[in-house]
């Protein structure tokens, strides 16, 4: 039988509207999934498709995560690439908001990961 090594709720109610009012409370209860995760060659999964405005990456070996705030939500999987010319690892997020929210945008955000020692 498989064993769960660790788990964490995906998303918070921070950017959710209830009764027409934005909650603005970062309570990590988990949210509906709107897009897939992308797993890098180094084993790091990146996810941006929850109802809040964050890109998340998990490090299962260290049982931790990092979050980067997006200007609006994303409803798609991030893109991961490693160009041969630089050897640096990049993650791109497309953030356009959603039809369920008042906040919409037209963003393509490119993150570069630190160089490996």
C-alpha cells in the first residue's frame, strides 16, 4: 500500500468573492483545480491553476513550498524549459484571470530558477 509522505492544501480563499465581497484572508483550505501542474526534470512540481493568484512550487524532499503572487489568476499549467544556450531553467506562467472574477489581465510571466551549484 502507498504511503503519503506529506500533503498540503492547494490554494487559499484570499482571492475568492463571497456575497460580492473579496475575502482577502490567506486561509489555506484548498481550492478547485483549474489547470495541471508541470513537473521539472529535477522533480519540482509547479502549479498556478487554483482560484487564488499564486504560482506554487513544492519540494517533497524538504516538505516545503514556495509561492509567488501573480497579478491575476492563472487557469493553465505553467511551462518549463531549459534552453541549451544558457543552461538556466525557466518557468513561464500565463495569467489572464477568470470569467468568475472581476480581476482580469493579459500577463506572461517568466521566472528563472537559480543556477545549480
